[in-house]
C-alpha cells in the first residue's frame, strides 16, 4: 500500500473544503478570515486558491425563511383569520422543483465536484455562482418572496396587514393580485430594503444541495450532517440605553425580537428577554438533518436559566444529548470574566435524552485531550449520570440541570431535594420574592438622602449577610411619592426579608440576605419578601438563607443572578415555631445582624451547625460544603467544623439519654 504523501493530504483537504464545509456569519470580515484560513490550510504551490465562495456566505444565520414558510402568514394571527398561500402551494412547489432540478442543483453540484486546479476553472466557478445569485437568477423570485416574508415581521412601526403580505408574495411569485401594480411594486421594494438592512439569509436557497434531492424536491432527511458553533451570549433587549443616543440600535433590536417571537420560526423561546445563544441552539437543530449531529459552546444558563426551560425540555424530548461538559473560566480559557461558566454540548437530532451523562466543574481545556473519542465512555468513567425522571422530580416546572461536579455534591443535592420543601411550597415557607423600585424607570423620583421625610433607597451593594449598610445609601424618595409608586403595606411600612440579586458562585458567599428596616425602599437589584410572614419567622428564614448549606445549594444553579425562580425551588427546612432550633436561629440571626459575621464567628458557626443538622448532612458532607467556600477565612471554616462536631455530639448524647 502506497504511503499517503504530503501532496495527497493537501488534495484531500481541498476536496473537503470545497465539498463538505459550509459557514455563515453576519460579519463580512469574519467570512473573509474563514476563507483565508481554509485557503492557507489547502494551499498547494502548483494550484490556484481553492474556490470557497459558494459555501462561505455573509448573512444573519438566525433570520430567514424556508420555502415551506411561504405558505403561511409571517405575522402571528388567530388561525381562523390567517390568509396564507395554501391554495397556491402545489403550483408553487412544482415550479421550484423544476428550476431546482434543471438549473440550480446541477450548477451547484458542479461547483463542488469540479476541480479548482487552474485559474480559469476558479474564474468559471465565480461566474457560475454570480449567475445563480443575480437579481434575475433562477431562484430570484423565491428569494424575493422569502425577503418579503421576513420583512413582514421585521417591519419598523406598524406591521403590514396579512392581506398585503399575501398580495406581495403572490405578486413576486407570479400569481394573481388585486392591488395596483405600482403600489405593489413600491411596497415590495420597501420590504426588500428592510430585509437587506437585516442581512436576512435563506438557508435552503443559499445551499440548495443540502436541502433538495437530485429531482429538485425537498429531501425528507434534508439538512447538514453536523452543525458546530460558538454563538454569542448577549441578551436581546429593546428597552435599554438612552432614547436619543441608541434609538437606531433599539429600533433594530425591537425588529429582531418581533421576528423571533411572531414569525413562528422559533418555537422554544420564552416571553422574557431573549438571549442569542438560545436562538442559535434552536437554529442548530433546525439545520441538522434527522440523525445529524450538532455541538455548541453555550453559557451555563442553558442548564439553569428560567428563560431556557422550554428550550431544555424540547432538547431532552427530541435530541439525544451525549456530551455535557461544564467548565468555569477561572484559568481564562476564554478572554471573558473569570467567574463565567459555560457548557460544551453535543447531541444527535432525534430520539430523546432519558439519562444525562455529564461532567461539571472542569477548569482546564486540556481535559478535552484526555477524553475518549466516544463521549459515552467519558461519562461512564469520569462523569456523573442522572435520569430524566430525577431531573423532573428536582424541578418539574423548569427541568434545570444543577452544576454538580462530584458524587458527594450529587448526594447532598439529592438528599436536600428529597427531604426538604421548596421555599415557595405551601408545605414549607410559602415564600415569594419580588422587586420594589426600578433604578431606571423610577429615577426621576429619586432625591438626595438628606431631604426631610424621605425614605433611603437600598441597593444590592448595601447588603451584607444579615446587615443593611444604611449609612452608605446616597438616594431617597419622598414618603408621599413612594406611596404613589408602591403599596406601603407590602413594602416600606414593615420590616421585610430581602436578598441581593447579583451574585456569583466564586464570591465569598453567594446568597446574601438581610432584613430591610421600616421606612426604606429598595431598587431592582434587591428582591424583597412579598409573603406575609411574622417578624420571628423572617429572622429564622434569614438565618437559613445566609447559611452555608443554603449558599451551597444556590451555587449549584446560579449564573450571575439569584433569580426568584431559583429561590422558589430552593430546598429550605422549616422548623416548627415551638422548636429549640427555631428559637435559637432567631436569636443567632439577631446577634449577627447587630455585630456581623466577622465580629462573632462563633455565632455564625453555631448557626451553620444547626442548619446543617436540619438538612440532615453527614459530617463528611458538611466538610465538603465548607471546603467549597475557599474565600472564607481558615479560622472561620475551622470554627464551623468544630461547632458542628459539638452539635452532633450533643444531639447523640441527648438521644441516648
């Protein structure tokens, strides 16, 4: 057998690049850099540069239409009032089939299969591609129809009526219309300008060989064999920024949100603020063929975000996830904040995930080099495994995946989830939290702190465990104004438990709670108790929430915000009001509120010993919990262990007697 030479390898790389690799990016520079990278990889001294223009394209990969979309309205309306193109679909389908079979597909296949060995061959391919993409090219009218379909959802201002969209689609596709030709042409030109402004990209029309059979009909198993990516993780919000300075960006973002929510292209997005990674994940499995593979780098919010709950359920219902590797960025794997966590995920389109094999807490990218080629082998030997039914029992509403990195952590979490009620459960505390003022919307009402008869405004940065640093507040709201903004009976006319919104699993502690005094207000960086609990009950709950066991459980699910959804499902014991534990926790919480943790470490250690016992932790499990808080002083951690040992010995002695 002849040994494969270097020239052979280069030839194989050229064929793979021209026939197998596809890519789309909104940034033209990124596309050019991708071409350059592939050119350098496939460079041969005796041949021209590889032709790659037909596979690497510029456009927004999230915004576009499939041909099947053109048979329905792009604007969400009740089914009884929709006016799609269903009656014209058979004629339309036959028309596009013939053009694809006779013109487009043969040309596209030649671009991939014919060699690029000479400069003339490369130039001939460039001419062929230009003809296919020309304004009067073979797919031109379907491209125009897809542009109009997308523009209807992206439209600035009032949306065009479904009837007008249907007329426009019929016009560009050669069907009968009722509107004057001049009016229809003007609207069509405007709609295509809207589409171009958003760089819409229609995957089926751009890469027809991936989605059509040789006979020009849609492939039953159409799509890519594999889809990979590292999508952006930014939030899409149209309500931020100064109105004048960011009007253009806000208008564009609002149009994108309308498309994502009303076009029907994305079925797994929540009603809250969309994050772009969620859209890219859904797009990845839309593009992968049935049985195809996809792999993405995603933020850890894919495991725990409330807004990703529908996406997670769809993921586990219709994809077989075989790789779930959770990393933290402590050692700067990516040039982003060191506290950020992310997940490497891969799956097969089709089937379901009945058991999730996963690893979390990884910190070095080098671990990937040591993983077996078969991800199932990796999970079996090094990772953890949790059944779908257990995930459902932990969080039936959101199906979250906790950041569990060891069998010890799994045992602690499973025990707490099975033995303790959720914080929001009527069987437990029944506690619900919410916000008071919004620092942006309500800022016009803010005044200087020194004003007479005004209420100081507490922000998250003013909270310490058990304590509110009122002396550091800098703004206030007049009492009379406050009464018009928020119901005083549920807010500033009473003490109420509150916790800090923004946090991190790498901070000294993560869940930071305190009791806000009467005659204070808080901004949206603080969540306040909305449930009517007595003062002593709030002090007891404050002790529980500031404990290390509760903090440990929160860290298994937190990203950068301690959300109300996370708190609602947090397992929290509720000792009876007559119990010794309840009374002592109230006393300890009051002591710590007055003096702080650092001044009374023995009180904090005693509090944690009681809470750990309420959670039913073993000595080994409690040692594991304490060790996960390295930023606490060694003396305090030692004191916590000593207090727990004394407490368990006292408990045993009391039970023996």
